[in-house]
C-alpha cells in the first residue's frame, strides 16, 4: 500500500481510476469525487472480493486518515490499494469537480 498525492490521483482519475470513498454515507452525499464508489470503512470487508486485482484502487476519505486504514486493509487482502493524501477536502480545495447526492 502506498499514499499518493492529489496530483497523481487527479491524473489517474482522468484515466478512469477505480475510486473507493470510505467516508460515511452522509459525508459522501455532501460531495464526492466523480465516479467514486461509496463503501464506508467498516464495510470494506464486504466488498473486497468485488475490487479489481489487476489495477490500482484509490481509497479516499475526508483528509487521508481513514483512507490509509482502508488501503492497508485492502493491501493485506491482495488489492493494489493507494491512499489519496489530502482526501476529498484537498480535492475540493484544489477546485476539482465534485458530485453531490448518491449518484457517482
């Protein structure tokens, strides 16, 4: 597992990266990275089998703390997981687009 900065993540996102948002549902609906899948941290064990093993999975939260824990869990399960440093907060502060509501 490794942590990536927002610039690296933005480039990967632009190329169609798999993104898992581990914040709570109320946080996700307030604004999330376009295309991010909402999977609260406590629910990661229930979806680990659904995640790809042949490409990186970017894990994001509000600031980077929960995503580190989530990425570590996924890495132990064989997923090439990468925590997004700065999280959704950094994404928003950098002026990048967000989606509100439950849709990706």
